[in-house]
C-alpha cells in the first residue's frame, strides 16, 4: 500500500478587497479515510459481479405535462458492467493494492433480479484461489430508478424538463479465512434540467434516457472508489498577510515550504503583537502551519484563539468568524480521521 498521508500544497495570492488586509490562500490535498477499511494484509483484490440484470420495464417513469405518470421500457442491462469497470479503474489508479482483478461475468447467472444472494463462503474461497486474491468485493445488487418530468413556468413563460436518475447498490466484502461478511448499501443520483420556449425543445435538451443511466452508473463506480479506499480531497486555507515585518517574513518561508520557519516567525508576531487584530491574524496563520506539520491539537488551539480575538473586536468580521468556525470543525474531523487512516493504511 503505497499511498502517503502527505499534505500536498499549492499557493496562490488573493487580495480580498482594497480596504481589507491582503490575504493569500493555499489549496491542500488532504487524504480522507474510506468508509470501510480492508485488512492490512490485503494486497490482491478481486472485484466480482454478483448482481442480476434489471428488467427493462422496471423503474422508469415519465410524467408529461398535465398527464399521468407512465412506466416506460429502458434497457439497463449494462449498468453493473459500467459501474464495476470504472470502480476497478479508479481503485487501480491509486496504487492502494498491488493488483486488482475484475470479473464482469455474473458469478450467479440466470438469477432473478429480486433475488439478492451474497456469495457463499465456499464461493469466496474458490474465487480467491482462482485469482490468487486476498479478499473479494462483490456487487450484489444494482437498481436504477429514473423520472422524466415536464413542467410549465407561468412566470417566465417557459417549458421545463427534468431527468432524475437514482441508483441503489448493495455490496459485500469477503475474506477467504473467515465467515463474517461486511455488507454495504449506497445511494447515488444525477440530475439534469433544461428549459425552452417550445415544449419539445426542453425535452430534446436533456440527454437520452439510456445515456443518462449509463452516466449515473459511471458515477456510481467513481464515487464508490472513495468509499472503499482512502481518497484525496482539496481544501482551501487562508493566510493573513498584513503590513508587518514578521508576518511577511513568515509568508516568505511559506513560498519555499519551510513551515517550521514560518511558524517561528508567526509565533514571534503573535507574542509581540500590540493590537488584538494582528494577534488574531498571527494565530490564524499559526493554526494552518501546525495543521500542515501534522500537529492538529496545536492547530486547533490557535484557531480557537484567532476566533475569540476576532469575536472580541468592536467591528465584527462575520466572514472571518464563519471561516474560522468551519476550520475548527475541519480540524476536529481531521484528528478523528488520522486514527482511521493509520488503520486503513496499515501504519
């Protein structure tokens, strides 16, 4: 498992208004834990299709203007294939496992769509032996429901059309050396909307129904990868860059990624600041520096100090307070996630 928990960084200047203190923001690539973790010894994963094909006449509804809902037939026999293919591709690209095998042919062909049966333990052992796999991730059921609706906007005099595609998927995680099975249930959706002054125009601007279903299946595969293995997510952080020598020297260290030097300089600015505003700005920057260095407890302390200092000022900067409150919530989340990541990364 080669993924790293390093915070990747890019920095861009952002001047927030001519009458405000200059600020800069940085974008962090933060590793988030998966919703479910694999055992540390899982290096070779097998993904299998254990689902049955959905009948064409099931789950597709059309609601035309002033008409009654009507069930229509739309082929959905390939949604599992598209979803699993993207899932395997996304997971393989991360390098989290040494190898990933994918069996698209149904493990139990000919089964009824409503007959949802997880893999039996003997099947799991046979599959692991056949593919030299340490674990099996099975798609046990994938069902799509989609609604095509048509409306009229009297205020603007336009016709509206909307297509809502929802996919429910059931998964199970199996190991060859144990009977216990981890069962997982996910829901995903995509939505399209269009309008036009001519009625047919609004409908024509929507994607073809079968294409939309395939797009939703691809989205399921992409989204599910983030549920099964740790994934990267971008987050913005904002630095204050006031007209103060120590604060600006700290920003100079940021450009060369010397976070310990930046923290020392901002600590001096914090300790010697005569004005609460400057002290609050230094505390804000210190919080981010400590977060990037992996000290989330100290980062939270300084974020809390920055929040209180800004809150005590005669002029309340609600935007800054809102950002700091969200930032403290994010730090609390990061502290909890680090423990999960250690388990999922085998560290």
